């Protein structure tokens, strides 16, 4: 299996892994549209890679900051109300998990800079 390219963690500290079943193609398309429909300015803050292996589609998203994560978190929240197919590092994803991860990274950054 091909390795994912890793963006520099100092530039993109928030890393999100999403796994989808191929039968959820409509959900994958919605997520890709959220991630791909970004302005040139937004693309400086968010990078996405998708791989297709067997019946699984894996997306890895790298975010520069919490603000870049926000549109994706909202889309996940909308989808989570009617789907249980999203996975985040082998567990079901909830918007709260994304917020907690972003907050922990932000807290680490703040403690280092003080």
C-alpha cells in the first residue's frame, strides 16, 4: 500500500484521518466537496490526500489551525446526525472529538509560546 505524504507538522499540526466504506460514495463526495471547495487563500491552511484501497476510502486532512478545521467539523456534525460510518483513528467521530483535539493542540502551542 502506498504511503501517505506527510505535511510538515510545524505547519499543519492538526491531522485528521477519515475512513469511509465505498458504499458511502455520496458521503465521500460531500466530504470531498467541502475539502476541495476552498479558495486559494484557504488552501494555504488545509491539505487533503485521499487513497482508495479495496472497499475503503481513506482521507487524511492536515490543518494549519482550528479555523481551518471549522468547515470540516460542521460538515462532520451534519453527517453524524444521520450516519455512523465516519471513523477517526478507528473510533466513531463526533464534533466534540474534533474540538477536543484542536483544543489540546492549541493548549500545547500556547504553553510552548509562553
